[in-house]
């Protein structure tokens, strides 16, 4: 069973709402490169995790799910999709979901413009919910987007930085991935009249899932092939991303020198050797254990929210992220 089915969410409506953001923009021609590129990106697939989290969060309040919640769900996916466009340009990634990345189709300048349009379109769309009583929408439209940019900048700033600390890695991961997921749950909850204490617990739950998700994504660079990843295996290391498995492997003095020798001009043979060395070092097992601690905290939060029928949906999310 797919995640949206387990959560009893009409995924077709989610997709329609996402497309409406483009189709209902009076300032954008439907025949423009921008509109066509955005719609192609949206229709290329994706798990729709963030819209689903908005809708799950909305089930913790007394108000029934209405148009606002569906729009917020669509906005969350739009923010995520915009970040993917920029990420691919910055990371020089040629593939996205197994297909050529947008900047290969439109050119880098056009892709950057399209990603920027998508980010700012959300600010425009959600400005209708900008009253003092609905300040939580500002978290989704502005703060979450800002943190995404900060996370990407932190990643660039620490390229090939083998002295990066665990705290710096976790902060980058939180900004780049976890905070948007956390904000989705919290925004959905507050939009339906949920009490702030409950919304804060949902935020923490989403942050735990997001941190686990990012760490698992980093692990996959060592454990999955290109067909599964939709990009070349080992691409994180090739681009200088010092992820958690690398940080753990660097703690071994016998491996540190070999890993630190990898730079932007290292040949593929050297990178492959380091990848295999890290795989054999025990660093992946330490990373898995570290990641599981976030799932344990998320599970404890479910217990705190057991008085809400919707806590069963949190169990579904936890199971999905655990199995991913």
C-alpha cells in the first residue's frame, strides 16, 4: 500500500492543487518555458511527503480539512520542488528522478530563474493568509524557504571540509531537510485550530523524521547503485559533501589521511577506493545507529499524542520513514 493510501489522502487532489499554483497565476503564460518546465517537474513524480505531512498535521485540530489546508499542502511541495531545481544547479547534478535535470533542458540561467519564480510564487500565494492570527503561514512561506537556502549555503561552505564538526553537519541537515518537514506538520496543525503545545510536539516529530530522512539519504550514497539513486553512486563524496558516514570514518586515524586526500580533482579510481574503505570501516553501522535515535524520539512523541485519533497517522509516517 502506498503512503497516501495508508493515510487516506486523495493524492490526485494534491497534484491538482500543486498544478493550480501555476495554472492560476495571471502573470504567467501557460505556453511559457517557465510554466511548461514547472509542470513537467511536478508531473515527473515524487513522494509528496511534505503535502501529506501538512494534511496529517491538520487532523490534530478541531476544524475540518478545507481549501486552506489543501493549498498549504500544495505550497509545501512547491517549496520543496523549487529547492530541487536550485540544488541540482549548485551540485552540478545531471539527473533528477532518473531524468535529465531541469538546467540541462533549459540552461542554467533559465533554471535558476524558474526555481526563484517557484519560491516567490509561494510567498505571493500565501500572502492571503498573512493576518496576525495566521502567522504560522509565514513560517511555511518564508522561514522554511530561508532555512533551505541557508542549508544549501552551509553545504557549499563546507565542501571538502574534513574538519567539519558533527554539530555543523546536523545544523546543515536540519536546515536543508528537517525544518521544512517539521514546519509542514506544525502549519497543518495550526491551520485547523490545534493548540500550540500539540503543534510544537508535531514540529519536533517532523524534525526527527526529517533528520532521519537526510541521514538515510546520505547513507544511500554508499549503499545504492545509480539506477536506484537516480544519480551516480558516490556523488556526494565526489562533490565534497562530508556526510555522517564520512565523519565517522574520519575518526579512525588509519583512514583519515586517505579520506582527506580526496579533493575536487581526484580521479574516480581514488574516490571509489575511499568509498569502499568507508563501507568496510564500520562507519555505516554507526550512522544507522545514530539515525535510529531520531526514530526512537519520534516514537516517544507519538505516545504523548495518543489521545488524538490522528496519532495513528503518525504511526504510519514513522513506519514509512523507518522502512525507507
